[in-house]
C-alpha cells in the first residue's frame, strides 16, 4: 500500500484530498460535495447515518466513509456510466435484493438518491459480503466493486484467500486491482486528520493474516 500510495500522491484525486484537509478546504469545491471538515470534527454531512450503519456491520465508521468517498465523493446524486446510483453507487438489481432482505419491499432507482436508503442498503450489501467472505474485508471491498461471483472465482483459481495474491493474477480487471489499494489510500489519508479531533486510529488491517 505504501508503494501504491507514493504513486497515488501524483494524481489529481490525492492533490484534492491533500488541499482539502491540510492546505485549503475550499479547493475541494471543484468536486460536488457539501460536507465541511476542519473545525467541525466531521468527514461528511452523513456522518451520523454512516456511524449507525457501520455499527450494524461491525466496521469503524471511517472505513465506510472512505468507501463512500471512493464510490461517490459523498454526492447523493451520483450516477455512474454503468447505471449505479447514489452515495453508495448501488446497481438497481443489487438494491432490490438488499432491500428484500432488509424489509424494503420495493426499491426504485430514484430511491437510491435518498442518502438514508442508499446508506442502509449499501451497508447491508457490504455486511452480506463480509459474511460471505468470512470476514475478509479486502475480499468484501473488492466484491463490492466487481461482484461477489467474480471475486469468489478469482480466489478459487488463485488458490488463495489473499486479495494481494489475487491482484497478482490475471483474474481481475485493472479497475478492481486498483480499487482496494485506492480504498486503503483514502483510509490512510482520513486516518491522518488529527486536525479533525479524531484520537483513535482506523483499523486499516483489512486482510486477515495467514
């Protein structure tokens, strides 16, 4: 992750993050986001909901915040070219399945633009993936991006439970190979926000030791 982060520091995303938290918080307005940080002790406008949903799946809330930042930059109106919607960039079919398993009888694409619905269903799906992969958070995060079946097949073919080993094979798209390291980079950046008044570190050890 440190090697990847050194490369990531040359990108525009890192520059925007650095400027927001350490130099000029107004710089980040070039990307649609309404959250305010320095002096407020907040990462986003949705911290309270994120904390509630994180507790439900047993995650440090800043890990979930990092995933949401990566997915949508905290933009509740985000819509991807592939047809994913909202803060947690859920595909409609995934949202319907997550909704059916969590007491939502009907979920439309428009519903996913509602922060509470998106966060509830997205966290539920992430929690399901965590269970499916035996608590392996790296695999669960990768599956959130690429799909459960693709990661299951890749791990089986690689003969390993390690995302690092899987990323070294040809079983993943480039986007997914970069997804987990990028997530970890965002976690690492958020973990250095002493100015926000956070005193406890994020547990970024997302892959169990062999």
